[in-house]
């Protein structure tokens, strides 16, 4: 799951209610205009809500006002109770309004060059959307309709962030970041709410995928504790990895992207710099984001061959990464920088990117996925921030307009980017609701 983080310096918390749904359905209630007396009942229970995408709190029977935290609101629509009585209940009132984003947010992108199709990974609605490679949403059109969608409870897609397309048969691989702990594989022409052809159990918080087609090995990048686990490409079920790269010497930290260079036998990872391993006391620290380089067959607690790291790199939450097999150029989706950074695979240390795609003409907003289409000499970028994907020439540089854009929302769309909402706070001074993800 691609998680956005928010810090609150001055917030008077009026209401903190956990509303946990697969689409982060937030029901916000009008705050009371009067101070509550001492000893006023507190919220003592939290309800996990059902996981239907269209679900919001349903009507239910009322609870006695004297044990209701929200009695000052009139009728309510939350789960609450009294610490004195130990009773809990459901208060009936529909929400005044709901904050929810139904449009896709695209965490990753890949191209099936055999069939000229683009696969976009919808992290918001837990699905995969397939478009024609040459689709181009007109400026005045609200969106482009996908050719087909893979989504629904049967698909086992959850918090999806990494995608890979088999260049031979078009199989679609999707890895899950949070609750799923698995890679799901679908045939090329999969559509609708269908079961995966294959499921592979993986470590918790898998985020990125790559495949060595020559050796038929599947690489899974794992956020935390940081790891790169390598499986047989055809692995399924609870099959164990062939090898694993992990440990303090690896310098892995919050892995968000991986790329492999079979020609030069190299493995690349993007790291956010949040270093921690809950199994080892004292390992928590913050470092600059980085790209680490390893031998392709690295395993265990192996140190990187070299590292790209430092303020000159401009990396800020570097996400997915891809490599041009012909030039060795590394393309990095630079999330918070709203840019794509291009390095040479041989770069080392605190070096500036060779090229940077950034600016108001690019359409980039929180880019988190990149893909090099070497056949058509194009670079695809998926945007987490505005329900779109842009395609550029491979040699693009600077503030350049994309060749084409696929949008799944109006052109002025700014995504809410909800990840896994587990709390909220009300800032009375600014009259704002703060939502950490």
C-alpha cells in the first residue's frame, strides 16, 4: 500500500472515530458547539466496518442518550459506549457528508508490447485496468473507458502496488502491500471478478516485482523489514524463496522499487531511508533515500556494490523503478518530487540525475510507477495523485508535455490518496479535518 503521512502540530481533537473500509469511507459528524461536562461518556469501542466498496454506515436502532458520547449531536451514526456502564450500542443518524474518492489512483504501470495494451494498477479500488497503448484522453473528455477491468473479491487483489507482465504469454502479476501477503497471477485476457490462476504467499508488505526471464526467477521487493525475496517464476502456494537478500549490511530500507539488469547481472533497489527491523533492537534510524546496487544473485546479509544517495540526487520517496536494457538508464518515479529522475546504472554516491522530467506541462502528480517500453521507445508513468498515466519519449528531459495521457477522471482531478485510514483529528483553529494514512 502506498501510504501518505501527515503530521499534526496543533490540533484540538474533537472527534476521533476509526472508519476502516477498503475505500476509506469517512463519515464526518458535526461537532458540538458546547463543552461537555466533566465525566461525559467517552468512546470506548471501535467497530471494523464491512468491506464492500459501496458500504457506508447503515441505519440501526437508537441507544439511550445518557450513555451516548454523541447525544449532543441529536441522533448519531457511530458505535459508542459508556465506560461506567460498559454498554455499547449503535446510534442512528446518517452522516452529514462523506469524504470519499471513487476514482482510480494508479500505483503502477506496465505495457504488454505483444498486444499493445497498457495495464494500470488501481490501488484505490483494488483492481487492474487495461487500455489500448495508443489511447489518448481528449482535454475536454472526463475520462477514457478501459477495455476491461479485473476487480472484485474473487480476484484477491488488495492494496496492490507492484505489477509485472510476462513478455511471452501476457500473464499479469500483482503484488500486495498490506493485508494480502501474496502475489496473484491472471491470464492476459482476464476480466471482471475472477479467481487468480495462481497465488504465491510472500512476506508481509511486498511492494515491487521484477523477473529474470533467462533464469525464470521472480524478485519481490519488501518494504519492512526490508528484503528482496527471490522465487521460481512459476512458484505458487507456500513455496519458499530460492534465496533472500536481507540484513543490516544490505543497507536496504523501506524498499519501494526494484529493477534487474540481466545483461550486467545487477539488481537495483530504491529505498526510502526509513531504516528499521522490529526483530533487532536499536536498528531504527532515518537516512537519505537511496538506490542500492547488488550482484543479481546476491543473498543473505550482502553489502551493496555501490549506492546512489545524497541531496544532489533529488530523491524524495523514490517509488517504482525501471531500466532501459539498451542504455542502462535507470528511471525512478519520484513521488513527492512530482518528477521522474534518470540516472546511469553506473552512477555512485551523491550525484545529480542525468535528466529530470518535471514541471507543469508534464502532468506528473505523485508519480509512483514507471515502465520502459523499449520496443516503442516510450516511457510510461502512472500518477498516484490525479488518476492518470502519461507517456513520454525515452529521451524526455525537463518540463515537457507528454506524447499521450490516459485519464480516468477529469483533467483537474486531485486524488485524495487515502491509503488505510485508521484515525482522524479535527483542528478547531483552522476548521480542518486531518486524516493520517
